[in-house]
C-alpha cells in the first residue's frame, strides 16, 4: 500500500462551521505533513508531525488545528475559517530517518471552499 | 524571499525532444533535492531525487543534475512524451524534513 488517502475530496463550509479534513497512510511513515496550495502556486508547508508529535508549525492561524491521533492518521480541524482559506489542502507522509530517500508521498488533496 | 526558484513558468517541447527544467536555490543548508510532477486535480507525485553528495542521478528517461557551487539543479527528460505534460515542482530540504517547493514550471509536450 503506497497510498495517502484524504477525505473528503471536496468540502464547502461557511465561516461559522466546524469541519475536519482527514488523512491516512499505511506505509509505516512516521512523518506526516499538511500543505496548503492555492491556484497556480507551490504547496506551502503548514504543519509537520514527527513520531506523532508536532515538530513544525509554520505560523499557521489558530483556526487551523492539526491532530495526529496515531502513526497512520492525521487530521486538520477547521473552525471559523475565512474565504481566503479556500485552497487545496494536501496531506503527505515520509520516512523520518535522515539517511533515507526522504521523498514525500502526497494524497490527492481536499479542495476546500469557504463561503 | 523564495529559497527555491524556478524562473520559467512554462516550457513547450516537441515530442521526442529533450525537456530541460531548471531550478535554483539560495539556502546552502539544503542537502536533498527532489522533483515532483503534478497533474490537475491530483497531488504531486515524486519523480526523482538527488543528494548533495552526488552531481547526477538517472532513472529511465529522467536525469537530475546538481551543481552545488552554482546552487542550481536541472531535470532532463529525454525523449519527452505527451504524457509528461504537467507542472513540475523542484523541492529542497535540509536533513530530510521541511521540504520547500519552488513555484513550478508547466511543461507542455506537443505531439
């Protein structure tokens, strides 16, 4: 199994809603990532979890709340978002060891629209 | 300030010819470089990588060249095929974490 699965694929929410994006991988990767990608822009790192602990938070607003309940799952909880938060949210995973190939395996993304 | 730059937003190449995609970086701590390919409505797919201890890595039709002194890498695709048409992102990392992506180059391979 070399897949990173993200659900839902599409999400439309109002600014007062609370929703969550989910990500799952069964490759034994112990590093998991959330990226945000706006149209015609590169993916921008939001959070990194390493061994289920938050290791990097790239100054993301608190209306985005990540959670890593176990080594296979990564969630992104959304609350009180703004229309400018509309984007493709990509989950990725990788091995953590320094000497490894280090490539990221990406999911297909969850396209979020905030009304 | 962008740490990873891809100065060509787009590139068109005839089928069968060579495609050369370029990438420059500014952070001398980067020790691992990757190329990703992205089709519309899909997540990026890992293509090929190179460690800073090497200057060339080849995988089938894809070859990545690294020039550390110039802080420059390039991806060569030969021969180019229509299915190679996609956006190509260069990415760099220090010690295998916190990958930084370039803005991407849209490659169109014309039949």
